[in-house]
C-alpha cells in the first residue's frame, strides 16, 4: 500500500498544492508513474473518449517508457491516446538529442498507438517556425475558450538549476503564449528549443513531476520549501488551476527535504 499526504505550501500568499510521494528507489517511482498513466488515461477515455498526454525527455522518464511498452503494452487503450511533448530540442527527430526519438525508440515503436496520434514538435525547423507550427497544432485540440488543449496528464522533470521543460531560470515569468521558442542561454546552457509554457501546463488535469538522484536534492529542497521565487525556480510556475500536481521523488532526491515532509510522504511499495 502507498501512503501519501498532501502538502500545501504558501509562498508570499500564493498556494501550491502538490502531492509529494517519496519512494525508496527509482524503480518503484517509475512503476507508480506508469500506474498513473494507466489510471488517468482510463479515466479520461471513459469521460471524454480520448486522453491527451504530454511527455518529457531526459533520463528520468526512460524507465517509465520501458514499463509502458512492456508491462502496460496490452492494458492501455493506445488508439484513444494522443501524445504531445512538453519541449523539444531543435534537432532532427533522428538525432540522439531528440525527445521524440527517445520516446519513439523506447515506447512508440513498441505499442499500438496510431502514428497520427503522436504529435511531435518539428525540431528540424528553426525555433520560431517550430513553435508557431506547434501552437497551430495544439489549437486543433483546444476546447472552447482556449487556444490549446486542456491536457489530461503531463509528465515533467526538473533540472539541477530548477528549470522544467525548457523554462529556464531568469526567463520571463509571465507567459503570453502557449508555445515559445527558446533561443537564449540560461546559466551557460545553450538553448535552441521549443517549449510549452505554464499557460498550457496549468490547465492540465494532472501534472506529474519526476525527480531522482542526489544531484536533485538541493534544488528540490528549495522548490518545495516555503520560498516562492518563480523567476529563479521555474518549476514553481507550474501549479494547475483546477487540477493536481504530483511530485514523485526517490529517497536520494528527497534527502535534503525537511524531515517532517519526508516522514509524512514516504511511500512503501
């Protein structure tokens, strides 16, 4: 059985309502992330006939993709799922640095999802053109009143500098567009990328952050503290208006969180 508790932090009067789940190791964390994929997709398909999910890149979700392609391959209704990406590097989809390529090799090529249901960002274009094209695509999935879809499930990571997707420290805090080109350098990190912004993430039903390893411990202690500074810690910009935010963290990444927070939110299993 999993045991969890909701944490409600107040940063300068602003509520953040994440559910924090701490796992002994990354394998159980990844398995829980896969269970959420199954549960949330089943719920969305039952209620609306389809499920809209945004994936992340990087090393942390790799095991999630493998589990979905093996243990959950026949359990998920792939033909009713539409996949999007939270961000992408402006490289060819066949380049090792492509988030799409990572997901395609580990997941898409191994499950029965229709090819047209995987809506990649065209990283082979220049950042501005790729962002404009993806914004047009997202609009075709938008409900009344929005220019982008209300995603059912979003997976995000968090960098050692506090960035999430390709929203980097000192980038503009107030998003004016759902999709933006990222061409500046942030903390010596070169960026020619396209990213969704918090305008999209904060309309999602469920946002799942995944963070593993001791290298993430310092930044998680800051992000999940009572200090609200979204300019420095872009992950704090993500706070779904009418949905839930879930942080899946392994013990190593949680090692510098306050002791009471670790005790309350530790999961067995």
